[in-house]
């Protein structure tokens, strides 16, 4: 099958590259054509527009920064897609938005598969990101080879809308863990511990987390560069708080973490890296969290 991939940011470019490496025919498009250059060098074809891409492929994958952009792109490409083709949406959308856009696509004879992912950009680069498809079972099986090229763990979460809930849950947990990680590292530093040793001790303890092992290392390096912005974190936390209100679930930790990200945006801007919520604590206490031997980026 020939796939079109629209949206070549940190995540999208890596997932598209995995498809190319696996031998799929891939046509790519991004508003910034320079982002497509490495993919074209590997064998992808660059389209001049999203509409042109849609006319050349069997199925379209999108990985875009906001629900509004997803809807705009979808409405632009639908007239050019073949009836019976699929739209695989990897962007983070709310459940209501998923159902709304699936209905829009269905009118044009296009079936939607929501396909959020989790695990981080570094795992996407390795083809080891976790994929969380939602939609009809036959559609999941149709695209399973492509999903296996992009990720090593695939969990069919149920009908359309289900995956948007689990994606928001996993991101909510990651942001809460990140806030806890920054506080724990600061306790270690102010307690006079060697931060490198403290990081390793936590990693070997019952208090360990995926976030500690990954983003915690970037905090100790001082780069904070997880390739995920404060604005994106606030968007996802907003989805989580909406679900909390809808389902009647108090989300005390998520609410507190959301306020920390609001403060971080005020201090550093929405485009700043999301682990910089730890820098808020560093700046407040005049104490840095640096330790030698930790990477600037994850590989």
C-alpha cells in the first residue's frame, strides 16, 4: 500500500521514516518543505500540497499540532481521496473531535482510524513507539503492517474515541511524573546528595518511572530537550481535565500539574521544552539540577 504522510514535525518525521525504511511507498508533505528533505533522500516522494498528496496514495496519515489544523487538512484532502481509503490520525484529539471528524470523513466514503502514540520521539526514531489504534477491527488489521513498521507494541483500544481517552491518560501521567521527578531531584540536591548517584538509585527503586529515566536525565543535563513543548502539554492536560469533568473524576494531581505548566509558560514561553517545569523550581530556589554524564537528547 502507498501511504501519504502529512505533518513532519519531531514525531511525524520519525514515523514516516520508519515506513520508508520498511519499504512502503510514502508520499510526504509539510508546510515547511525542508522537513521533508531527509525523507526524500531515503526514498519518499515530496508532494507540492496536501491535496496533491491525497490524490497519489491509497491511505493518508496525519500528525498535526492541533484539532483545528487536523479538521482543516481533512476537509482539504477529502475531495481528492479515493472512496474506501483510510485516514489514520496520529494527532492528539479529544473524543468528541474524533467522532465528529470520522463522520465528516464517512460522508466522503473515507474510513478513519485514530492512531495516537506514546513513548516519546526517541522511541519513534527507533520504530519502537507504542501505538494505540481505535476504530474498526478490520481497519486495524489492514494497517497493522504499517503500524508494526512504526512501533513495536500495538494495543487496539476499541471503537473510535477510545484511543483519545487512553492517550490523554498516558500523557497526564507523564506530566504528573515529571513534576514529581523535578521535586525529587531537588530534594536530593538540597539534601547534599550526589545527583548522579541519586538518579541511579531512584532508577533502581520502587519510585522509578519511565519519565525519571528519560526526562529526568535531560533535566540533569540541562538541555530539557524532549522535543515536546509546554503548549502541547497544556493542550493534553486540558483534554484530561475535560474528561475529569465529563466522567465525574476529581483530578487533583492533574489540576496542580496544569497550574505548574501555566506558570512555566508565563516564565519561558509556550514553545519551551516541557521538562522546564523543573526549571521553575531551580529558579525559585536558586539551585540548579546539573550532573555530569547525562545526555542532551535521548537516542
